[in-house]
C-alpha cells in the first residue's frame, strides 16, 4: 500500500513538475521592480531588510533610508554598518509625529530623507533602494505623492525599489509590480508586552 502511494505521489509530482517548468520558462522579463509592503501587521520593514540581506548575498549594493525611524539604535543598523561596501543604511527619521509634535520639522526631515532616496535611485551602483516607512510620510502629506511616484518611476531599468509602511496610497499600489499586505492576527503589544530588542528593533 505504501509503495503504491509513493509511486502515485512520484507520478503526480512528475506531472506537476512538467506544468511548473512550462510556467517558469514562459516568464522571460527581467526588470527592476517597485515593491510595496503595507498593512497593519508586523513585518513590513523586516521583510524589506531580509531582501536587502539577500541582495547583499549576491554581492549587490543596497541603499536603505528610514523615514520616521532613527531616534533609537537598532540591531539591523549595527549589522549593516559592518558591510559599508554593500549597504548604505541611513536612519533619517526623528520619531513618530506624535513624538515630535512639530509638523514643519517633520516635513523638513522627510524632505531630507527623500533627497537621499532619489540620490540612491539615480545612482546605478545601487541594485535595490528601500524607502522604509515612506507610506507614513505620504499619509501625513509630508511629501507630494506625485513627486514620489515620479521619483520611483525614474529608477534605472534594473533598479529595485521597496516602499514600506501602513496605509500605502492607492496610486502607489497601482504603480507597484509587487504589493504585500501584512495582516495582523495577534500582537504581544496589545497584551501589554513592550517592544523588545531583536524582535522589534
């Protein structure tokens, strides 16, 4: 009985492989992607930084600009700073708007961060540019959405761009090649557990 099941499984997987191989062979386009990580769940930045590590593993350079974040030292900054030839990691935020309570300053800081993102996007030495939490900046109208969309669209043909943060604008979602929405099922913060090193930062 087990042998028959194994034989049936092998035959089924062989048929599946033929179909999958045809699907993969039909995908011939290679291009720089605009990717968006959004949604209320945890993991948007984590996923983007995982992609950065993957790109670095291929020996390709990554630029990371963090909007909003930057007021605290994070574990990822320590690691990325150890690889200056492969990644430029720039936490340029000063905290959430409810912490700063200074809209004019928030707008100025967002502009500085966006200038860095644009510089990286236009520099062909960067294979990937991550604009972390830019969706929050756009939600609060710290930067004009049209300008950001135009900046992303102006990327070189093979440059990948990742935009993270909750509440991604519909126009950004429409322009993106890949959109992932992180859903929240359960989070320890709601149960009184504070943000912890190595998990949240």
